[in-house]
């Protein structure tokens, strides 16, 4: 029986170093897949000796991938463990690897932004700026050094954590744990994507359905407001009680407003499902993107959107 192939600490450190450049080859079709594939090359070379096996491994890691560049590290750790077990004969297929990646990248992406971009970096930046304002060169140096120490330490230790957890998952094949994790990760990923449709996809149909002249008292009479600050105060007071419908004498209702009252986000959901259907039919993502641009421009010109 051949000796088990194991990724050494140096191999994993090489992957971690490359993983810093995850967004170095970003594209609109598959997002960070190029950077991900570049990162995992040292592990692929160690685990697979045949050229065809290496090519197949790189091909499966060129699928769609996108998450926060720092919290991608634990996903990489789990993937390294799965690839290691696969190279040693465990029944880990392409769908399992991609399912775990997709299932983890969505939830983790929502954690990375508030932790790093909105908490750690602003705090360190404010500390460095306060020292710089006093004329000390320590300010920018402190920000640069501490930020990179935090970043690199997080990338390494979370990748190691993912690697250890991933190894444990892959070894429990007989208990079906890997299958449960894959299924759960896929479901969670689809749930996150579905929940974000309303936030990421925006469609507004502009055709006017009705125009109703409102009675006095139901709208702000701008020409009768006092001049200066008193008029502004009065307008704000009336707006708080009347709402957006009180801005004009004529209340205009658009098609989009009626749709939002019936089923909010319906158009965005239908468009997302259409794109998913086209992708399932092997339509190129580039073709879909261009088609959306064309339809959006034409609809805007003729006054539909």
C-alpha cells in the first residue's frame, strides 16, 4: 500500500501566501476563481503526480467563487483537506468540493465586511491618524504593521482551522457526515443567495397607472410656506405626517408601486430565476450580462423602466 500523501506545513504556507492575491485575477463571469486556482496550485502539485489529474483538479477549481478575501481562508483550509483525502483514494467527487465551497463562501462573506472593513480597519486607521496629526511618523507605520499582522495571522490560523476540521469531516465518510455537511452547506448557500436577491437585484417599472388630484390638507402647499428656516421647519413637520404622497398635489402611482404592494421583489425574483434557467441551459454568463444591458437600455429609452 502506498504511503499517504500529506500536505506539509510548508505546502499549506505556500497556499496561504498565494491566497493573499485572491482578487488579483477578478472577472465578472466567475469572480475570484482565477485567484483561487492560483492559490491552490502548490497543493495540487504535491497531491497529484499525473498531469491529467492536475489538469482535472485545476479545472474543478476554476468554477464560480466569490467571498470576502480574508474569510476565504477557512474555505481554503477545508478544500485542502478534501483534496488531500481525494488524492489518497477517498470518494470525494467534484460536486462535493464545489458544494462545500459555495455553501461556505456565502455566509462567511457576510461576516468579513463588518468585521474587517467596518470595525478593525477603521479603528486602526483612526488610531494611526490621531498619532499622525500630532506629527508622529509612528501613526502610519503603526497602521501598516498592525493591520498586516492581523490580516496575515487571520489568514494562516483560520486556514489551519479549516484544514483540521476538513480532515475530520472527510475521515467520517462511513457515517455520512461529509454528505450531511455538503447538503447543509448547499442549502445554506442557496438560502443566503435567495435572501440577497431583493438587495442585489433592482428593477423598477416606470409606467404611470393613475394620477389622482389630492384634496387640500393631503399635500404640502409649497407656495404658502413661510420663508426661510421657518418654512423648512414647517415642510419637514408636514412631511413627517403626510409622508411621500404629500409632496405633490397630484398623487402619481406607477406600475412598480402596485407590484410592490402585491408581491414585493417579484420582478427581481423572476429575473434571477430566468438567469438561473439560462445558466442551466449552458448559456454563457457573458451573453446574459450583455443581454441585461441591452434590455435595460432599450426599456429605459422607451419609458418602461
